[in-house]
C-alpha cells in the first residue's frame, strides 16, 4: 500500500511511525490501549508505550486529514454534466 505524502504533523515523528500505513498504525494504537487498560504493564513501560501511542495517534490524525483534503464532492455543473468541488466536512 502506498503511503500518503508526508504532512507537517509527521515532521517530528519517528521514521518508523511515519512509514506505517494508517491501518497498521491504528492496529498498533489499539494494542497499546489494550495493554494500558489491562493494568499488567509496569510504570516505566506504561510511560514508554503511552508516548508511542500519542505519536501513533498524531500519525493517524495526519493521515485522516490528508485523506479528507483529497476528497471531492461531485456536483451538477449546470450543463447536464458533473463537476467536482472540495468536500466541506465541517
């Protein structure tokens, strides 16, 4: 799967996180949440995986933002055809 171009949010993330697809990053983030919720992780490891989790979250948010920016809405062009315009999701 081709990865999206680097966004500004990726500039301060570790390269191994930037290289992850959205789906792989989300899966890893879900694993981290499960580990932290289990309560079976010592304090130092909890801090480390929490930090990685915040980085994964930022990466996923950046990927979603990139995807949102690329989505176009199809509209009638007034001449019987169609045109596109940026999708306003707000």
